[in-house]
C-alpha cells in the first residue's frame, strides 16, 4: 500500500528525555514547520504504535487514508526536506552532504553511547533520570506511584547499558572519547557557528539532540561540559530553537575549505566510531551475538547491534550514489582520518 507524502502540520510523539525527539523538535523549529507534538502518549491520542517502538514517531497517512507510524530520524529528515522550499538541512553540495551524513550517524550512533552511559552508569544521574524522565507522561502522578515507576524504569534502563556498549571494559574509553569531543567542539565553536558552516545541517541537529541531555540535563556530563566546554553548553541552549536564524545559500561549508576542527573531528570518528561499527558488522555476518574490538588501543566489548550495521550500509549506499568526481573529493576529504576504512573495508 503506497504512502502519501508527508503533509503539514506534522504530528509526532516523543519524550523530552529522548535525544532523538529533541533532535527533531529543534529541526522542525528551525525549519519553521508547523507541528503537533504529543508527549509520549500516542495511544491516548488514538494513534498507532510504531514497530519497533522508537522515539520520535511521526504519523503519516497512506493512499487509503489510514494513519501509520514512521520512526528513525535520519530518513525522516530527508523525507521532510521537500515539504518547504527554504531552510533545508541537507547541504546542496553532494560532498558536503556526504560529510554531513557521516557526522550525523556518528552523533546518533556513537555519542549516544556517552549519553546512555552517563545517564545510567552513575548513581546520581540514574536516580535523577529515573524520577524525571517518566514524568511527562503524567505529571500529576501521585508520589507513591512515581516511586514505583521510577524503580522499575531505572532498573530496566541500567540493565540495558550493555546494549549500547557501556560496561566495565568500555567505560573509560567512552568517557575519554566524550572529553576529547568536548575539547574539539569547544575549539571549533570559537570560530564557526555550526558544523556545516554558518547554517546547521542534519549533523548539527543530531549533535543538538545528544547535547540536550549531556550538556543540559544529566548532572555528571553537564558538569564536565560546563568545566571543559562552556561554548558547547551555550551552543546547545541556542540550538534548541533556531527559528530566528536567517540562513543564506552562501552559508554552507565549502568542501575545499574544511575547518581544521572538522578534520580533527573526522580523526576522532575514525579513532572510535569506525572500528566499532566495522567490528559489529563483521560479527553480525559471522552470526555472533557479541564482538570485541581494539579502539584507540583499548579493548571494546559489546553485544552485536543489527541496526548499526544498517547505518553503515546506508552510508555506503549514499557514497555509491555519488558520481566519480564527488566520490574522489569525499575520499580526499576523509583521507588519513580512519574514516576512509568505513567505505573501503567490508566485514
């Protein structure tokens, strides 16, 4: 059954404690797209559940007039691009768009490890999140009921730390990577407003989503951000609503003039995200439930994650769609960063 293109206003459900919900909220505000936001309560609104139940969930109609649930922020952003002629977030230059897609996936799939780790591996953070994150579903809930929900919810989330790769073996690596990223971003934002130039790309909103939690909510990483990278904290605050920004076509990043900060960021991506994604892909092809990798000289151990192998496949497909000249330009852009292995090595 065919689906109709999305129409405005957009209806979607999510939760304030979800970095992907905050990613899409910030994007819709920037693009000045009218929307109706339902806080994690789609059933009460008579809307279908998503399969799988991911956040955020957008609701579109098919050709039969039936409402269906759509998830996954990355393809959703591309699906929303043609709805308005202005304020796009996918760069028009295909090489820059490929770079933007790589950075977006890094924030969505690697930085979220830090977000989940800091929220649920530290007692103060876990206690706070357990009590506050469920509340938007029913802010009038009695204290006794909230205490019971918080206990169950917190235990469930802590038990899922291993799914994202947070464990006794990987915790140091995750934390070191987060600190390095903060230092890189702090330096980048001394001279540049966004990752994609003077206007935000999809990767900027992916970063915004994770920072909405790491820099603005969870106490342990928030303290780190304030100490190491105050510009990053301010950037996250500003990025929550960029509806007043007036971008121009000349504001996009020029691929031949890549800022030094982005080159350093690509090296960080090649140092951490790339070896984990490749090892996960290899383990899945071998039918393994767990994989080990060497990341920055340290051991990494995690349960295999089929979705992240799909992410690698989508990036490679996007690369394959570039013409020969653009492929060469992109390879040159990421050369000697470690990121090139994602496109030249297969499991």
